[in-house]
């Protein structure tokens, strides 16, 4: 609730936010909002992630 109240005046992210006087934490929060909305608006997909590692001892 408090976070929502504090961030109510932060607009959507745009590239020149720093020129308009927004502080770094405000720009970061705007970018986070944009990323969250993109993530949750997408259709769920099945992603497969494969990790490969190799260890060499000299």
C-alpha cells in the first residue's frame, strides 16, 4: 500500500526520463512496471532451458 502510494506519480517509462528531472530510482521503478506488464500480458509459453557446464582441471 505504501509503495503504491509513493509510486503513484511515476509515469510509464520513456527513454528521456532523466532529462525531465526524474531521479534514478523513479526511472528504475518505471522500467520495472513496464517489464512486469509485458511479462504478464504475454501468452504463457512453454520454454525449455538447457544448461551445459564444463570443468577443466589444469
